[in-house]
């Protein structure tokens, strides 16, 4: 036999006994064509079988019966093989409960400590920081349906609710209650009581209901509503430690805001059109237990019937703001009348 044939046969035998690595191809001359095969694979077109995307779709999961689902739920709640409850062993549950118990005890202790420090650092009788005190606002009664007072003088049902609201508002000002709880003050200056102990109860000046005259509900239990001459009550908001007017009384004025200028007619004030300084300062509800805010009653004795009138009453004095564009209750109050015969 020729030597070449023998050598070729030996090479084939070696190839059969020792197969080549999967990514390399060895030819007769022993050359590696790995790079050429990669290039050929890049230019080789895709077969139709490779474009069949249906075979790559996820196969649907078979439907489970209700009995199987119930069995799985029972096994999840209690696995008798591993002695696990809801997927956790008794030791695991104990560690979790211990961790959360310690966590919430720490949070509760921290919250309690912060609250204790806060209550220890502030006074229950006056604000710790009181350097920005806004001027007082003003409220009115009756205040039932917003600030619209609409009634017919001859229709009792239309104004009875206003008279009842006035009665409730003035009940703390009854003369007997004021005589028992408060003292009669005659000074025209501020009633300062700063020399007392911080926790000592402060005295309050009397403000009797009978001082409101025609708007007290004592002479006329209907407060003028049955006659078409209604009364309203005005009161300044309480501000702890505030001295309104800077040494001079605050007075009240009322006028037409929208409507005929002469539609209000005569306006009467009881007892006066000012808030006396003897009712200030206010020391808070813990020390000024029986404090009664002064009231100015306004009677509109000549209202024009069947006319919608918008009225504005203002506080006037030093340090008072009554024309705020953002807060309509700061230093003033606006309401409307619509009175019929």
C-alpha cells in the first residue's frame, strides 16, 4: 500500500477514536475553520422552521379543580409533613413576633418620651412664643344660614329661628349668672392681673344681658324681628394676653356695602358702640374661668322693606386691620338683610 493511503487511514482512525471539540472543525490538512463557519452562519438564511413562533409560546397551565385548590390552601395553612403554619415554622413565627414586639415597644417609648418632653417644656396657661399676634376678628349672632338674614315681619315662622338663636347666645349673660360669677368693674383701663401666680384664677368683669336694652330680649323677646327692626350681636374674638386699641377703646361702625345707601335707616348700639378696655386682657380658659366677652348689640330701626342690603360692620382702633383682602372676618363682618313686611 502507498504511504499516503496509510497515513490517511491513520488520520481517519484517529478522528473516529478522538472526536474533535464541538466548535472546531479539522480538515485533512489539520486547519481550524472556526472563524469561517461563524461568518457562514451569519450569512446563512433563516429556515422556515425558525420563523415558527408558535412553538415559543408558553403552554397554558392546566386548570386546577376546586378540590385541588382547597387541598393546597389546607397545606399552606398547616403542613403536617414539615410542621409549618402558613409556610413558617414555630421558631420562625416566634422570632418575627419577638422582633415586632421589641420594635413597637421602642417606638411607643420614644413617642412617650417626646410627648413628655413637650408637655414639660410648655406652659398650659400661656403660649411659649407669642411674638406674632394677629389683630382680632369679629363674629356675629344670629348665625344660622351663613350671613343672610331673610324674613317677613308678619310671618312668625320666618324669624322665630333668629330669636331662638339670640336667646341661646345671650344665656351666659343673664344678670343672675353674672352677679354670682363675676365682679362689677368701674375702671376705664385694662384689668391687669399679672402680679398673681401663674396658676391663680383671674377675676372677670360683669357683662349683664340687661345692658343691651332693646336687643337684650328682656323687653322685647322677639329682638325686633316681629317689627321689622332686627337686632344683631357683635363680639371680638378672644386672643390670650391681647390689649386691643393700645390704650384706647375699640369702636364699631356699620354701613351699607352693597345696596341703596339710605336703606339701613337709623342704627342704634347697645350698651355703647365700643368695647371697654376693662374686659382685657384675656388670660385663657384655665385661669379666666368665668370670663364673659363683651358684646355690642346693633339695632337697625329703619330697614327698607323688600330690598336686598349687604351690610358691613367694622372694628376701628389702633392696631386693628379691617380691610384684609384674604380674610373677611379680620376686623370686620359682612352680612345681608332681606326683610319683608
